[in-house]
C-alpha cells in the first residue's frame, strides 16, 4: 500500500511551476518533478489548495506533509520548517508595461508598486522602497491585471512566475532584475521530518543524475530567463 503524501498548493497558481489544480489541466514544472519523485518513492499524492498564507500555517501545524508550490527558501523559514535541497534558482524582477524602461533603483521614485501578500517580494519592496505607494493582492492574476490596467506602475515578482505571465501578455516586459535578490525554491516540510527530507533529497539527486530533472526543466523553462 502506497504512503499518502499531503501536499499544499498555492491557490494563486504560480504557472509555469503549476497551473490551477481545479482547472481542466493540472500541469507544470513542479507537478512533473514531484510526480517523478513520487514514482521513485512509491507515494500517492494528495493535493490541498489554499491561500499562500494559509498553506504555510497548515504546514507549520503539521496538517500537511509538504509544500511544493514556489516556496522560497529563506533563513527565517528554515528556523520553523525543513527544506529539501533547492531545485530552482531565480531572481526577483520588476515588470512594466512595454516601453516603460527601468535602469536602476532610482527609477522607482514615485512609482506605485504592486506585490503579492505574504511573499518574499513583499518583504523586499517594504524594505527597499518604504516611501512608495504599494498595492498588495492575494493572487497573481489580480496583480498582473492591475498592471495591465495601469492601476500600478510596476510589479515585483519571482522571475519564473513572471515568465509565465509574459508568455500570455505580450504588452508586458521585464523592466529589470532586482540586484541582490538571487533566491532558490525548495520543497518545504514539517520541522523535524528528517526521514522524508532525506528521501526527497536522495530522489532529487537521482533525478538530476539520470537526466529526468533536466528534461523537465527544459520542457518548462527553455524560453524563460530566470536570473
């Protein structure tokens, strides 16, 4: 009998990492990667979808086994959660309507900046641009719609997610990559769940050595600039 693994997913689906679980097609880089992990470890996957801040709480309380949904590995999160070895490197970047070029941080003066609630991008903006007007949303779709409607001047988001939205909205472009924001995604697990952590790490290492990881990466990120 297969062990069941409860995985938390962000309801604001960060495509191409994963699409909306409740849509007609559930797919993405993380979907393929964790499915490959499950096949090696003979696991049955069960997904639970909720707001980002809610799934973080649920994992911390032990109501989920893991989150594989664009989780940035940070020092503060490592104090309360276990993390696998990182599986994707990326950077924060600023997205603008085409033609509104940015060259350095001084260009953000007086700009209205959009960010998603409870994300590392939000922390970065609040620290880096304390004097700017900021607009906070719970979902990616809402955030990008505000930029398309010119209700904000710029949004700051993770480069993989930006790549997914730029493929859909040709009037948007990357204004600049934010200096000093090099980051990594990893699978988050309950603090102290070292058996699962070791199993995941061994399997990720296997998938990288046998070419499966590279094939999945190429499928989803061949035309997206991450750093």
